[in-house]
C-alpha cells in the first residue's frame, strides 16, 4: 500500500464550511472542532492525491479516528457528501485510534473492490522526511491520508509519497507506535514538491505520537511554501504592477489542452478561473496544470477551457468571469450513435499520435479484420491510407476507427447508457455493447463490404423532406428499382436505387410540393451511399449464409435497433435468457446472421430508435464517426437539438474530441481526468468559503507621498483593506500576496496605485525580505494592514515585529 495524498492542519477554532458537505447548522454544531477539521482535510487530501475526480460514486472507504464524546460520525458525513459507497467507519481504540484507522484502511484495501481509502484523524502526524510538511510543535495535529494499492498507481497515474512496508502496523509499547514506511524509488523524479526529500537510507518510520515538529505547518497557515518554489524566488518576481506573466512559451505541451473547472456555484467558478489564470506560471507546462486541476473533486457548477498554449489559457480563464457557467444536472444519459460514414484519408492520425490507448485499439481491430480475411486497414506508419478502395476496405476501416474511438472514450470514463448504429455503424455498436466479440464483428463487416463490391449496378440516392408515409407513397410505384434506405428524422428520408428512377422520384416529389434533392455521387460519408438498394436486398440471403456460425451474446448495454423498428436489445435481467419474454418491457434478442442480413437490406430506422431512446431517458447523443454525418439529422429531434455533438471531425480531430468531452462534463457526466496525463504537480490549494465577519477599519490620516503595506492573499478581506486605503487617499499601496493574480472587481481601474509583490507571508524570512525590498526602493512605510481570509496569530505577530523599525502611523493587524 502507498500513501498518495495527505493534508495536515492543527484543529484550531476555525469557521467550518458546512454547506459544502450538505450539513445543516445543527448537524455542524454536533461535530467537534477536530471532526470538522477532518472533513475538510479529507477533501484537501483527495485533491492532493489526484483521485478526487474518481471519488464520487466509487466504493472508496473512509476510516476516521474517534474524537470527542459526541455521537456524530464524520466518516458517514463525508461518504454522503462525496457519494462514496465503500465502508464508512469510526474507530475508537483510545490513544492509538489514528494509527488503528490507518491500519484498518490498509486491511480494507485487500478487497479489490475498494479503489482507495481515506484514513486518519486527530493526533496523527506525518514525518517531514516523507511528506515535506513540518508540523507545529503542539499536540492535536490532524492528518488525513489517502491510501491506494501500489499496483494501481500506474493505472491512475498518481504519485506516491511513501509505501507502507507490510500489511499491518507495528503495535509495540506506547512509546514505539509506528507505521513502517519506505520511500518510493521513483519519488525524486516525480516529486511535485521541491521541499520534499526522501529519507537518506531510502527507508523511514512514521512515529505516531513522537514525530519531531519544529515549526508551524504550512498547511496550518493556509499555504504550502513549496507551491511557490524555493525561498528567494520572491525577490526575482517583485516587479510590475497588478500581476505578472508566466515564462514565454510552453514546454511539453501537446495542444490543444482541455482545462475543466468546477465549483459549488457560478461565483466560485469565476473566482477559481481568475485565481488559476494567475497560477499558470507555477506549472512547467499547460498539460501539467490541466492534469492537476482536472483531478480535483468535481462540483455542481462547471466550465471548460480548450486552450492552445499558456497565453491562450490565461486569456480564456480571465474572460470566464463574464461567461455563462453551467450547473450540472446530475449527468443525464448518453447515447453513442455509430454512423455509417464520415471516413476521410487522415482519420485517426491525430488521435493515435496523442493517445496510446486509441492506437492500441486500432491495431487490435485491424488485426481482427485481417484475421477475418479482410484487408490490412491500419498501420501506424501509413494510417488508413488514401481510402480510395471500395466498400470492402472503407467499411472495415470505419469499423476499426469507431471501435477504437469508443475505447478511447472509455479511458476517459465516458461509457454509454445506450447504443445505436446507422448501417455499418451498427456492427461497431454491437461490438462495443458486448453483444458481439471483436472477431465476429470483424467477420461481419468484412463479409458486408465484400457483398457491396458485388453490386455492379450504378446507384443513386436522394433525400426527401417528408414523413415516412409520404416517402413510401412516392416509392411504391417504382419499388422494384428504388427503396427507402434510411428514416433519419421525423421529416428526413433517404431513398436509393437506379439513377433514372431516383431522378423521376425527385421530380414527382417536387410536383407534390415536397422538397427532394439528389445526393451527389461524390459526396463522401453521407447516409445515402448505398449503391443500389434493390440489388443489395437480393444479395442479402447470400450474406446471411456466409455469416452462419457467429456467436452473438446478450449486450451489456442496451442497443436501440435501427434494423428492426422500436426494438431494444437489452441486457438480460433476473435470469432472463436472450430469447425469453422480458421483465422490463424490452425484448431481448441476439445479433444473429439473419439480423445482419436485414441490417444490410435496410431501411435504417434511426428516427424510431432516437424517439425510443428519448422516452427512456437518453438526453445526449454523441456521434461516433471520423466526421459528423448524422449530427444535423439528430438535431431535428427536439429533445436532442442542443445536446448532440460529434466525437471527431476531419478539420481538427483532437480538438473536436476534447470539445465533446467538455460538453459531456458540462452536462454533468463524471469524467476520468486521469486521462489528461500523470499527476506531477500539486493542484492549487482549495479555498473553503468562510463566512467571516467583515473587517472594520479605523479612521486614519494618509500621507500621499508614503507607502502602505497590505499583507494577505488578495482575497475578499485584503481587497476591502486596499479599497479602504485608496478611499482614504493612499497613492502607493504594496500588497504582499502568495500568488500574483489579476486585481479583483472592487479594485478595477486602480492599477496605477497598487503594486503586487509575491511573498509567502507565513514565512517570516520571506516577509522580512519583502519589507526590506520596499525600503530599499526608497519607500517610507507609514502603515501596515494584515487582512487574510485565513488569518494566523503567528503571521500577525511577525508582521508587527518586522515593522517595528518603521515610523508607522497605524498598524491594523487583527481585523
């Protein structure tokens, strides 16, 4: 087992953000101070671990040490807030309770159904040689750890602080309670905290109640010095007014990059966007930043930014404060729609170069096609080639692309609630649903492509803006030469057959005031590219004969059939066999040879499938194709007008894919953001909403020629202090802030009177250097204000001591 996340803080008297956890004021009052701290630290530890995006709905375990005499169970409160379905335990073994909580979590992780565990509590200390976090020299430090099986770290691409050496803990005499740890061998290379150092002999022991603690915890004071780089870096950044910019250019980026943002409401999202715009320079590249923030625990209000580089990301994040923020509606249900066209010569190249899982899935599908007697449709060197062959090449190529794209979406945690397929796309949909093995799917698509090459007659197609009944009346007199190929919408029908009869049908439709248009022969990827429908119907029995012996199964995901109208091929439930009467209103069946013969002969009943999917709660349609060919038609259905998108396009394959992921995220889907890349940097610190009383500032006399210092993190209290000084007449205000960021709205238009200086005010040495820099510039400091949203008595005392040499007119250090 490994420690992959940690959060530490002394459980002092702080305001608790009970609204985040869905607790009423009365429920919050039932929790003692340490229990409240444990809840907040658990969320911070999840953020630190990079597993926050996987938490909701998972079987993660929560094991807290008991504290206080109340009956409240903070472990259960946390499980409810995060929708965790694993064990939720409160252990009480006296003085050893925190260690027992960790030991219990380690033992629970022996069950593979539990992905990770949150464990710890009051009086549990984290050794500096493992964590890099030094704790205050007082009793009562609260530490929450995230524990994960070491074997799972590669899959989730998290980073490990240390590995627990052994299955259980070493319980000896009270003076020797410890967790046996060893530092991970790859930690130095992947350590996101510059201050972290592994033990010199590559091993360490975590002494439960006896670890040395020499100074105040950075977490106690609301910041982590390591996030701002090594000490002394502040001096190099103390230039410019009202903010700063990151280093020019990005290294290691692979544009574009999708950055997700979530908060409890629209205001929180806008605040985060402004904060993160100022923090981009703290990360080596944009991908590292996206991987860090994407793994945070998701919340209801959401936004996304698709950026090409760091400057583009900063611009969009700053602009987000004026944009609409979406509140997730609980996720909805998603239909994967596998279309029957959209192929183009460069399909798959960008995705294969960017995502190894996609390239591997393409290779596997191509191998299955070759083993089924088909052509080698994909090679890493040449891609799909020019796609200038017949249907015996393009249809297997389309099948391979669609199966691989569904696999890629699955690696992002995007799995369909329903599946539908249009023509050849239904074969790929059947494989993804689990109803067909990849080998059988390849066999069907190869046989189907070969059958289409046997059609020698030249065909044509037309699209009618008519109801299916109107279209059938037009086709009836010429049914031996023309057939209905697809019913794509309430008033969208495609017909195909002999060219001269198609032309006659178009003229006949125009005389009846029905819009009809012949589809150009060269139009690639349309739904009406069937060469000659009557001939294909004649060849369908041959296809059925060739497919005898396939072994279909019941699908794992409901499939809305477009071959048989209003049929759902549903997973068997309650012991149903594939052919038995359904227990849920669906009619289970199998994808046998006869089904695929009917699929080839048409028509494609897309409209009926979409109507049934809407009735059963599908709210979003994602087209799975190299280029969208059905999206416009699907949007004709009023329920899908605003919620249909494509997963790829010929214009920008990678960006289209990420836009689709972003749209599903905004719709409330839980995305596995570990797909953004490995976690190599700590995310920005979480900011809890503290309903602190607003500071009251005294009346003071301001000297226009002098400098006034505001120490804080440019939060709401610091912004009020700056505005108070400006209204009083101050012309030169220096704000000491941990992170350079744009000025908040209350200070708009005042950039010429405000200087932002990067400084970790919790670090007395850094604070002293910052104040001396101000003096060295010839400024006369005549007033100081300490206004932090998370104030610390130690910081206020240090500020008073370090400014004792200045002839201050006033000092406001306890707002």
